[in-house]
């Protein structure tokens, strides 16, 4: 995944399954000292939650569309 790619959240969080819903856009990526790859994603507002930026592990996201 790269900056600008569109993703969906595929892992239930402790906030509930609808916390990160719809499509998000990858804003940034970061590799930890342990080699873990994280992605910052901008999520849209929903009827329950305000728009939010959040960091996710790569296994929590599914790529929908790549930015060319």
C-alpha cells in the first residue's frame, strides 16, 4: 500500500465493527524498529463517529484501489 491508496478496514476493533467504516485514504506509512509496517488512514465521518485519522497494521486493511 502507498500514500493515496483507498482501503477498507477488515479487522474488528475494540470500538466495534462500525468504528472504521466505508473507505479510507492512506496518508502515510511508518516502519517500526521491529519491522512492523503501519499505515495512517483518513476515515470519513459516519452517523456515529466524526472523521478520524488512525494508524493501522497492514493486516487490518484491505486495498480497494491503488493510486497511480
